[in-house]
C-alpha cells in the first residue's frame, strides 16, 4: 500500500510560518517540544500518549466528513467497522 504525504495548509501568506508543513513535520516538532519541556523528568507510555492525541481528532474529523456513516468512515480509514466502533467508544465519539 502506498501512502501520500499530507500537506498542511499554509498559515498566512506573509507569515514566517507560511511554508507548508507535513503532518509528519508537525508531529516531530510537537514531540521535540514535549521532550524539551520534560527537562530530564522520566516519562513512559509516549507511544500510547501520541496515539490517543492523534486518533481522537482523526476519528472525530472523519466521522464529521462522512456525516457519521460508519461504513464510509471505516473504508476511508482502512479499518473494519468493528474496530472503528471500538475506537469511537474509546474516545466517547459514539
């Protein structure tokens, strides 16, 4: 399966941040900022934290886009419908 790079829209035409950033760039920047703020403090479960931070708005946005049609949403996401329902319940979106 081939994945296309997702480009974020530009912020403002004359902004210093006007250059387009990928979702990957934004995640990397956010994680670097998170680790800097830790200032040496121990941390665990970063993987689960990142997944929950990304999955919740992903599912919410997809459900809005598909007008709450779970069949369309599961196809769009490449998940089976049961998995989608489980995730929607997990994030209180059902």
